[in-house]
């Protein structure tokens, strides 16, 4: 019993991709607005398939999700986003602020379950450089 309580607290933003999470979510066992309990800079790749649309639907902040993704992604790491075109455009507004770079964008094609065409956006997190490190490199 104690183990299941610890596991429930560990579920956060990026467990959307585990099928067991969908089952737990349907049972109301998770809180989707919590941060993911992991170390900063722990991941090289994040794959968000409709995660931001789902977060918005739950009433959570999409901006908070982007900040959390930035926190756990290593510099030079990648994010693959597949979501509605409007959500991808929303993310693109924050690329410069988060020091992310859009590597590629493509239409994912029409899916009968979706109301809108999905778009795939591949993002790479840039390595942040301070003004001192720029002076030293010259």
C-alpha cells in the first residue's frame, strides 16, 4: 500500500506517454498540474503527443508545462511535439524566450479522430552562454 502512494505522487506531466497513466487518470488517481518529480537536466529527448492540448483541457497552465520541459531537458536535447497547429504556433511564440530552436516542422496528416490537422515540431534546446563565456571564447 505504501508503495502505490509513492508511485502516485511520482506521476506528473511527462507520464502522459505511459498507457498505465491513462488508466490511472480515468480513475482519478493523478493530479495533472503537478511538476514531474525528476532531477533537472535528466532527459535528452521528450516526446509530447497532444500533451499540451490535454494539459489545457484539464485547466492547467501550458506555460508551466513548457517551463517544466525546459527544466528537465539537457542542453542540446530534443523535444518532439505532435499537436494541433494552433498549439504548435503557441509553442513557437516561446522558442526564443526558452532558448529553444525549431529544427523541423511538418504536417502530420489528417487523423479521423482529430478535429484539426496535427503538426509535428522538432525542437532543440540551445546551450545557454553567459557574457563571460563569450568573452573567454574570443
